[in-house]
C-alpha cells in the first residue's frame, strides 16, 4: 500500500502544467491534486481581441440609446425590454444584443447589454426642487433672475413674459426695507400689495405681483421642453410686515408623464429591433 501511495506522489510531482486552446481561447492546465487532478483556467485576455462582445453600456439620453442600438443590434438577436411605471415616473429601457433567438436551438448568452434611464434636466430639478418652498423677498428675486430664461409667453393669456418677470424682479430687489399691508386682486390678473417704507418719512407705495406664470423646461436631459404653469403665492407676516414668496407648479407630474411616453414612443419607432414591455432577468 505504501508503494502505491509513493507511486502516486511521484506521478503527481512528475506532472507539469501545459497549455491548449478551446474554441480559440488559450487554456492552462495545472496539476491540482488527487481529488481534482487538473485545474483549468481560460485566458481570453491573452488574445489581441475578445472572442465576442460582452458588457453593459449605460446611455444618458434616448438618442444615444437608439444610436447604440443601430450600431450593435440586429433583428435576429436583439430585443428591447421596457420596464415602465408612469405613475412612479419610471422608465428603464434594456437592450440585450445577444438575446435568445426565436427558433429552437438558438440560445444567447444575454451578457451584452445597453441600458437607458432618463436623467432629469437641470432646469427641471431647479423648479421642482423649489416647488412650494417659501423664500424671503430678496432670495426669491434672485431665484427668478437666475432662471428668467425658463419663463415663457403664453399667447392669448394674461400670463407675464420673461420681460414682465424681469421688471417684477427689479421691483422686488429695489423694494426692501418696507412693511407690507393688504393685497387687492386686479382685473389684469395681478395682485396689488400696499407697503410703507421704514424710516421717518414712512413713504407709502404699491407692489404689483403676478398671480400666475408659465415656464418651459425639459424634464429629461437632452429631451423636449414642456410648458408648466405655476401659481405665485405670498404670505405677509402681520407682526413684522415682512413678505415671503413661493410658487406652486400645476400638474408638473403630467408633463413628466408626457415626457416619459414620448421617450417610449421614440424608442419603439426608431429602435429597429423587437420591443416588449417587461423586465429581463
């Protein structure tokens, strides 16, 4: 028995690693021991190029997603899965370039993919981030001034233009050390608020503000712009006479849903591959 054990040990020591190829991929065989005589390791990294495409690409806008599909996809092996929940503002597109084929005996590795989830546009994040957030007078004026380019003119309405809002911003900036009183709704769609300047003179004046305005912003990065209306609100502190402003966006969730649907329709119309609603594993 001892002779047999010694013979096995001598045979194991005499074995040396050797190389080979499997489907063009370099393979190294290394002695491992009695229970597992050989350890096998594939070394595709030693080749000049991989034997096939694999990996996951992440796109930031729908045009880049479609361009990548047209570059790498094919009708025979590429499928697009759309995981969509409009109520939750969720749009997740996954393209599998080497998916299973239609016929029997046409499996795919399913490890070469491209994904796309719309990123919110910067202007969208600014306006929705400050939705219903009260700001003191000067801070609100600066916010409007920094985002004045998003104000849009709506034809056949009394809503202010960008120039009108800029005039309002100027008035807010110049009218600082005052105490505000009551407000009156005017027929032109504005609210007139009386104020008295602090100091010995106590000069009285009036500030006119808009009750409503509209913005044109892109919900998604590199996407189309959508119009959203906003109510302009204010609150006067009866003890100090200070005023705070905020705005309330009207159904901006609907604009986001419309933008999501537009993204889906664009993918379905231009992808050039099979599109299904679902989530791949």
